[in-house]
C-alpha cells in the first residue's frame, strides 16, 4: 500500500530596510509535495493536501518539469535598492521546462498558457509564437534535472500586463491557509499596490529531499516582493511598522505551517536604524555574496505575540548609507523619427578588481527589424568581442529575434551594447485599440555568476531560511544573479484610422460629381419651352382656331 | 420549509386554506430556472471612461452579494482603472464621491481584461463557440434552465455599441446572437440591461422569446454621468447605474421586489434621460418576476424529513404541470 504523502509548508517574511528610507518586504511560502508523478508507472495522483489541486493538475497534464511565472508592477531600481532576493521583469514573465517525454512542446505550451490565464485571471493567452523564444543558455533549470536540450524550454514575457487585485485574489487562494491566518493576512491589496514595486510569483520545481537525493519532491514557492516608498506610503517619514506597511498586524501563524518566521535585516543596525521589539534570536546567512545578520521572530511561539496577542514591528531610521551593487544594467532607445532607431544596453561592473562574464539575452519583437551587422559591444571605449553568440533572426508575424551573448566585463567598467533597428509598418488590423500608446519590448535578461565577497556555503541544509535557498549554490566563490533591464516603449508609424472613411466619402463624392456631370453632358438634350400666353391671347387663339385662321405668336 | 409546513397543515385544517397554499406552491414552481449566470461587460478604454468600469463593478458587486458565485460570472473589463497609474488610490474603484463605496473590493476575478474585450470574444462567450483550450472561468456554461443577466455599458449610438474605441457591435448582431443562444437552448430567461447613450436602440431588434430588456435612455437621448470626484478627477458613475445600485443595495436574497420596481428606477426627474424597457417577448408577467430571479442565485431547494401528503391526485397534477409548463414552453 502507498504511504500518504508527507507535505510540508513553511512561510517566511524578510524585511530589509533600504538605505534611501524605503523598505523592502519579501514573502515566501514554500510547499513541499512528496510525490513524483513524472516517473513511469506512477498512478495518477488524486489526493491533494497542502499542494493546490489546480497547479497539481496542470503539472501532470502538461508534463511540466519546471514552471516559473511572475507578475510585476514597477521596475526594480538596482542602484538604489541593491539586488532583490527573487528578480522579476515588469509585466508578466513565464518560462517553463517541459519533461523530455513530451512530443509536441508547442502544443503543450499553447494550452498551458491558456490554462494559466484562467487560473491567474491574466491575459496570458496573448502568449503565442510571435513572442515566445527558446533561450539556449540563459534559463537553465533551477531544480533537479539534467536538461540540456533547450528544445524543451519556452520563455515569454508580456511587458504590458497589468497586475491588480484580480491577480492577487487567485494567488492568495493557492496558499494552504488562504489569507485567513499566518503571514498572508498582511496581504491587503490597497496597501500592496500603493507601492513602488510589487511582484508576485509562483515557482515550481523538483528538488532533492536530502543530501544523497534518494527521494524527490515537488517544491512550490509563492513569493511576493514589495517595496514601500517612504514618500508615497510613508508620508515622508523614515519610520516603518508592520501596521503602517500593511494596515494589519500579525496575530497567529498558519496552523498548517511547520515553520513561520519573520526576519529583519539588522546588519546596518545600530548605525542606520533601530528596531523594536528587540529579540535575542539572531541568525546569520550568506545571501547575494554578503554575510547579513537577521533578527528572527518565530511566530509559532506564543511569546512573540506578547500580551496584546498581536505582533507589530517598528523600525526608525537614523542615518543614510550608500549601497553599490556589483552588477546593474540599463537600456534605452536612441534615435529620432519613426523609421529607424538604436537600442542601447549599458551594463555596469562595479567590482574594483575582478572581471566576470555575463550572459545577455535579448528578445525583440519582429516589428523592430534588427540589423545585426550594426551590433557593437564596447567596454572602456574599446571593442569587446563576445565569446559566445547565439542569434535567431525573426520571421515576420511568426517569431521574434533572440540574441544571446556571453560578454566578459572588465573590472570597474561600463559596457555598452548597441544595435540599430528599423520599424516595420504593421497591417491595419494588427494595431491595438490604443496604438498611440506605443509598443512594448520586453526586458533584457542579464544572468551572471558574480564574485562573492564572502564564501558561500554549498552544504545542503534542510532548515536554511527560504530567502537564501532559492537559487542552488554550486560553488563557494560566486553567487548567481539575474538582472532585468527596463522594458522599452517604442512608437511604430501609426496610420490615421479615420482615413478609410474619409477616402470613401471623398472618392464617392468625386465620382458622383464627375460621372454625373459627364453623363449629363453626353445624354442631356435641351428643348425650347414656350411660356404659356396670357388669358386674352389664349381666348383669341381659341376663337381663331374655330374660325380656321392662323394663330397669334 | 415554510411552504411544506403549510401543506402539511392541510391534512388537519379545513379546505379554506388550500387556495392560499396552492398559490404559494404555484409560485414556487413558476419560474423554472435552476441556475443563474451573469455576463457583465464594460466596453470602454482610457482613464476618462472610469465611470463605465465603476458601473460594471457595481453590478458585479450586487450580483455577488445576492449569491451568484464567481464561477458563474463572466466579467469583462476593457481597461484597468484600479491599478492605473493615474489612480490616486490604487486598487480601488469608487462609485460615490467622497470615496464612500469601493466597488472593486478585495475578492474580484476579472475574466476578460484589456485587449481581450472585443466584439468577437463577447459573441463567442454568448454563443459558446470558444476555442477548446479556453479555461472554464472564461466560458458561459449555461443550459436551458439558466437565467442569464447581461449588462453592457460604454459609449453607444443609434443601433450600435462601441468596443474600445475601435470597433462596434450592432443591434442586429446582438439580436442574432440571442437567437443563436435560444436555438442552442442556452438560456431559460434572459435579462438585458444596457447603460449607454440611445440604449433603447440596442433592444429594438430582438426577436427571440423569453427576453426582457432595460435601457437607460431612448433613441435620440444621451445617458448622462452622475457626479465627478475632484480628488480622482473623473466622473465616477453614470446616473442610471448609480440609481440602479442604490435600488439593488436594498435588495437581499429573500426580497420579494419584482421587475415593476426595477422599471421605476431612475425616472426622468433623476436621470434626465428616459429609461425604457421591453417585455413583449417575455412569457411571464413582469410583476411576478422577482429581482433575485436574475440578480441573485436563489436555489429552489427545500429539504424535509417528513413525508408530505398532497391533498388529492388532481391537485398534485396541477403542481406538476405547473412545473413542466415551462419546459414545454417552446
């Protein structure tokens, strides 16, 4: 007989004060599902306990190996806020690794996007062949699987996609405790969307349950990252509390969670800010190449909530501090007019003496026709030849451009990648209802292994905090980072849509007037018409007719 | 329970009460629908059309409050107002100035949004001709026992309704779509409400049975918006839907308000335009149609543990034919 699945649920909230006075909160909810239905001969799974049934059915129906979907409002400002725990581009991003037994990957991809659009109330059904690419090197699996054949990978972004309460509602319903207990009670849409950055994501991957990998499990991570701006949400004061951020305090942990913790990053305490209530529980973690110290509040213990049965943190700022991230990037469109333009991507390496390679992936829609012969990569005003280039040209109305390059960044330098493009003229039915807004180009993705200042731990520990265990660490001296650039908004030559109506009216008028006149000229005959004579003359003519005498004129 | 308790009393109480019981039982079986659906569409894009989204969301809110679940509501919003960058209070859509009522709420599920709200998608939802990969939440899975509420709002004219400033649906197309729905047995009764300028022109061409229609203005008249909010900077709602929302806030699931009350909503003194309605294609008398037959999801189920003896075989047949009458009503 089968042993029941041992599901496990952990929830965690990390609060990181940012040097500019803003505050970054990152929620992670992780469900481990002890089953492996991708194995041959495994019976169909029908019992779901903590893992949501809608996602479980999606995984088994479409033979999904890994699924990552994120919805983001706002742009992550790396220069002011540092690196996020889980990066994401503006709009919606979906990338999926399918199992190697799938025969029709494109068909599965199309159906999967439709099903996900129903689950998350988003227009993911707009993902089709014209905006899907198969990156060859950039999106390697984050979970188990020695998948190296990129034919089973699909990646698409929808930079225009809006995130609002209608996307948060089904996301919250996937959690075991819903939004009724635990950390999810803090998720009130009126506060979450009144922020500088809001990103919610779902990541599903298979992982090993132990060091020797004797048993596998499915891991579902639901993450929500939000940055509150001290000007808009903070009323200008550099002082934060849970109540001020979320308009709620915590009253209990989720009863189904095996661990429920709140971490506050106090590495810059006491110079930068002060924290209350103080706690003796401290934890150190090496995350994003830096050793940080955290105050830990365990919500499964009753004393965290104190006398009032409610837990509220308070952080007050004291000074300012500069933060320089090692890697960040920007992108913009140069040029003028509606015919040509140039895309510039600028990547900064702020490490004082180490050079490292980065993998740049660009996916440009077909209506911006790239001229790859104008591609230049310059660092410190010298040509920098990439060591690996994978380019797939676009096919009109069929697939987008895909450009992947491995570029070595010299230390303490700025690297600029430029490529010229020409704007295409779309067919008049292909324009959106608001074409004067412009057309979006998805963010570029820069993936890199950045040298770490502190040695990272490659040991496998079951009770690592969730925020440090998202990306598997393969070597000690570097950590994996993914930086997204801004999306671009490009104006295409837009026709005047009232012109067909104007043309028809004008043409018909001209034809009517011209043809009418011509026809009249040819076929009209003139007859002289006598005016009727006065009464006396008519009477006289009548009498003359009777008499038989010629009539008067 | 009340009705069957009355029938139970018949055994011991003289025949005089039986007429009352029979009318109550007749009313119980009169409607003939078993489930409710709602299709709520806002067809306007751009920030200055905030009021159309607020209109649709207020009907959505009333319909959810009276019992129709999200799985039976197809909500189509052509633009996002709540999380629009121009909205000074994100994740909210207000229906009343001074920001009294947030009709967007915390538990909203929008099925079609943004560019997906097109004439083609709307007609496909109504007729059920959707691609096989369409998820359930985007389908109108009604059957011949469903009462459907269809609400449209946006900018319209004499005989057409504008979708997203780039295409139109004409009243003939809408009438044909309803006829397709009738022939495919996709509805039992249908209530059509439209809040646009010259809205009455949209229901002029209907020809399928069991349709009742309401519009906010007659042909040649404009429907007006209600009041602007100075903090948000746009008009928040249209007059007709504002008074409709006020009326619906008084309705609760057990309410006995009927369609004649709905026809009286927003007379010309309040609305400036003259609301119109059309009931000639509808079988039942509007006075006997409850508001909750369309706006709510009142289940006609009573559970009892006792056996009920109906008085005589003749009376029982009358109840059953009363129930079957609507099924043979073709």
